């Protein structure tokens, strides 16, 4: 996903509906190692840390930590007021605040851990956000970014290109493939984190989505911001063409869409 203007991000995440579609797709159709287990292993939390989760969305990660017995302060922050409202209602034992990643509403050296999970590709000024993450970390505090690696869901984007070749109405949709690789992935994200923090650690997770019918893949694609920016008529045309192509992908059995995720860790 490319970075969007603050207004576009706010509109896309005013409610959790589209994000929840993507989350549920990953939960239901993923095979291979799980994301949460890798996050837990890399963070190796004792339970006493003060932790800030930036771009927390519906708050599932802070909620899971608190339910698991984490004793330290947990703050989930999101740019979307709708997401903060939803997270606060769902997880009352965690703290949620609205805020901008590039201007965090916290004093210096507040947190032991800062996480940014699948959100930095939405940020227009990544360097400013990373500087803020470092500022609010205590000396020795740890940062973890989780993001899509280059080539993420290549098979899905191959199908998009096949279904919608050349039509200027869908240029932005076809271009989303490149945006995934350039907005914030290991190809540029590692260097950006290194510039902010110094040494970084890098780890990859290889898994996949496996579809036996086209509808879940179509629902996933329909939930991304660029699809929502199409007119109703253009989106209907796109979905019809995509459905035909996705049906062809699943007719021969399971359609495997590879997912490669990168974890970038650093320490203040």
C-alpha cells in the first residue's frame, strides 16, 4: 500500500470494517508460521514493560497482551478516532489514545517498547515518525516494526494485472503492487530505521494465504483503500473482471498467495 494523505487515511479507517475484512482473511486462510508468535518471540516481554503500539487499529494487540497478564502500562494509539473508540470499548483494560505518529502526545523516555505493526507504509513522513518513536523510548528501550516485504502477495497482483490490463481507470490499483514494495519494506525501511536508531535486526516470516474459492480473495482486495476510491460503477466493473480471473485461479484446486513479512528491530 502506498502512503496516503491524512484525510485519506482517516476516511479509510473511520470504522474497522475494511481493516477487519483483511484481518479476518489472514486469520481464516493463512498457512505457515503465525505472525503473533514471531512478535512475541522477538519482543520477549517480561510483562512489566510500558509499551506503546502505534497504529493500533481495533486494538487487538494491546488487548491480547493485557488478557495474557501483561502488568505494565499498555497504550494503543491510532490516527483514527473511530478506531480508538472501538478499541476502547472492546478492550477497556488497555489505554487508547488518538494521535499522529509524527507528533506523539507523550513526554520523552516514556516507554520501554514501541511497536509499529503494518502501519508505516501509511505514514507520509516516516523519518519524522521514527524520530518520535525513538524520542519516547527510554534509554535502552526497544522498537519493532512489522511490515510487508517486497514481493508480498505477488500471485494476487499477478492476477490483478491479468484481469485489468491497460484500463486507465484501474491504473492506481495495478500500481498498488509497486507501492507495497516501495512505501516501507525491507528495501527501504531497513535503511530508514538504521538512520534513526543505528544498528537494526532483520527477520523474515514466510507464510501464505490459501484460497479454494474466489470470494474471500475478492473480498480482501475490495477492502483495500484504492478500491474504495473508485466510483461505484468502476468498482463493479473491476470486481466482475477480478472474479473471473480469481475463479480460474481456484478451479484447479487451492490458490496459494505467498506472504513474506519483515520484522525490523532496533534499540535506543
